[in-house]
């Protein structure tokens, strides 16, 4: 009887250890990190030297690639862009409805960090980027600014759909200042996006 008890205990311990090894890395934020986001929101650009504003509904893409420094804390490189087709143009007291062939575009590249609150899988994130504003007509760039600085702040919630993939919903705001090296055509920029996300970690 005693011998059978030891055999049973050994089998149980082996199974427990094997299960723990199989679960290592499952539903945890460690190692390689990739977050892809797609959504929509609002772009706004305000010239500082003249009374000129451009604004409108926008679609956006965001990609973040990096890795976990410690569990749940991630550093990443960020590449994002958004486009507002047919933006409204506010000059002085007048408002011009934008043509659909015209687009107000933001592009950004930078570095950021994200932290996951577990086990709820909520996250908060922040990034600093180089940002550029451009205007395009029929897909061709009509004009663009110098690079400026921007701050990105985000939060979201994800649900695990496999051992390492999570799907979720997030929001991000961006505030930037683009200074011109050659002229006084400085711009204040802002963007708000609601985005669906797919994350591998």
C-alpha cells in the first residue's frame, strides 16, 4: 500500500511539472511583442502663424514591435499613420468643406512603452515620436512639413484567443508640435483614434 502511494505521488508530481512547463509563456506578456491596430477617429492641425485650421474624420494604422523587458512591461518601436479625407478648412471666420480628393495626413515613427495589468489584460502605453503633417491630392503629396515632436498616450483591453495572440479594443491620443526650420509655418497637431488590435506576445 505504501509503495503504491509513492508511485501515485511520483506520477502526480511528474504530470504537474509537465503541465507547468507547457503553460510557460501561455497568456503571459514576455518575449517578442507585436501589436497591430486599425481604426478611426479625428485629425486636427492648427497653423500658429496664420488663422488656419484643418480637421476631419480619419482612418489610422499603427504597428508596434519590440519585446518585454520584464513580464508585462514592454518597450517597442512605433510606426503609425492616419489620413483624413476631405478635411474641413477653417480660415478666419470662414469654413470650407473639404474635397474628397484632398487628404490631411499624419505619419509618425518613435519609441514607446506599454504595461499590462494582469490578469485583466488591460494595458496603458505611451510613446514619443517624430511626426510629419502632409496634404495630398488624388494620392499625390501636395505639401509636407518638417519633422516635429509628438506624445502618444493609449489604453486598451485585450482578450486571449490563443496561447500568445490577443484581440482587443484600444484608444490613443496624439499631441504634437511641428516647427519649420525655414519659415514661421509651425503647426500644432492632435489626433484621437479608436482602434481594434491584434497582439502577439
